[in-house]
């Protein structure tokens, strides 16, 4: 565990814990701002280890309860392609969660700087705290769909994928398709047909002609 300086919103009737996630498949980085703290504490757990996450949250809540106020936990993470299952897990466990649109956070992607979890997590926490203070334009939140809406979107995407695969399977060979639309196709095919019929008639009239050797004319 390590800490970072940041600026939390002013206190209220709640003892508020602020939690930011930096998610990856292998490891999750957790940044926690305790009530009245000036630094963000950092924790690392295995990705998807909900027992470890529950332990970190339980210890943070127990510490915040010592202030004698109702405890609430506000959390955030960047919205991704893994669905919204973590949001629903947090909500079920009494946490107010926000999914942040990553493209809305002001950060220079072109600047040459170290790309580390520490920098990203601190940036995410700063944006989240500024949003909670009511600052305008610091970041945008993603609307989390209901499970029914998410399932409907998943079925729609799957149907679109299957339609694309069927369309690709039904498309003819490009060379065949290009020749079928060629303006000279019918004329050339007719010429080949006439030539083939004439050659076949000559072979029937004189079978030996098909095999005779024709020497080139002498000068």
C-alpha cells in the first residue's frame, strides 16, 4: 500500500469513502480516499477477486465508522467492454458507483510520459473528486443499462455478426463477379462457342485432321 496527495470534497453529514478502480484482467489497482484524509491509499488485488475486494471495503468501512457518522462509499472506474457486472455487484453491496467515459477525462495522450497504473489511477481519482465537487466538464458518466437492455443489445450484436458472416459466405468469387459484369462477356463466350462447334465439326468430318502435323510453309 502507498499514498497520493489529492483534494477530496468538503465533509458533510456522511463519512464518505471515495474509491477508484484501475481494472485489468490480471490485477486491479484500488485507490481509496478516507474521510478527512489528504492522501489516497493504494491497494492491489487479483483481477476479479471479489473476496479480496470485500475485505478491503470492510476494513475501510470499519475505520470510517469510528468517526460516528453514517458511512457511504462512492466508487468509479472507466467504462470498458466487459459489461456492467462490477457496477451491479457494487450497487448490491451498498456502494454508489459511477462508470466514467474514459475519453472525457482531460489528459494528453500524445505527451511522452510514463504509462503506469499510479498515474492513471491518480488521474481518475482527481477527475472523480472534481466531479463530486460539482466542477463542470471534468468528465462524463456513462448511463448503465438495465440487465434486460444489456441482454437485448447483446442479442442484437450477435444477430448482426451472424448476418455479416452469412453475407460473406454468399458473396461470389471476386474474379467471377467481375467477369460476369464485363460488357464483352457474352460476345467472347459466343465466339468461343462458335469456334468450339466448328472445330468439333471438322474433327468429325476428318478424324485424322485432329492429329495431322502441319509443317510451316517453306520460303
